[in-house]
């Protein structure tokens, strides 16, 4: 299988929004477990959202609850991370994981 590919990162200002995409080739995209994670500069990778393939239930990281949302287009095998009210502490490399495969990440920088 091929790693998923994240895109949509960039430089934004405090309070702005950004949507990341995760394009996958997983044949069972509609039912596999997925995740978004991030690695801030100089820190370890942390969980942003864990999405159960079986139930669709999302477990959010505490720091992003009520600001971020996840959606997906099963026909396009693409998952999205909508990030609102971005803060400088959201600056990180964002990764998606689909069916156990993690992408290379996309950089998000939030300037104050």
C-alpha cells in the first residue's frame, strides 16, 4: 500500500482557519481506523483525533476540542481536518494515518 498524502498546510494568522486533506489509497477506506496527529517544533508527536472505522466515533485531543472537526469523502478516499480559531500553539507538522499507514505530514504555522 501507499502512504496517505497530507496537503493544505501553510502559514496563517492567529484566529484564522485552515483545512488539511489526507488522500489515501486504502481499499477499505470507509471502514478502517484513521487518525490525525501533530508534532510541534521540538516536541513529541501528539494525537489530534482518533477516528474509529467501526463506529465513526472520534476521540479528540484536549487542546483541539471544539475548534477542529473531521470529515471524509469515501468516494475520493480523502479525509479532512478543519481547523478553526488557530493558535500559535497549533504550529506543528500534521500527519494523517489511514489503516495503519502514516503520511509524511504537512506543516502548519500559526503566527501571532
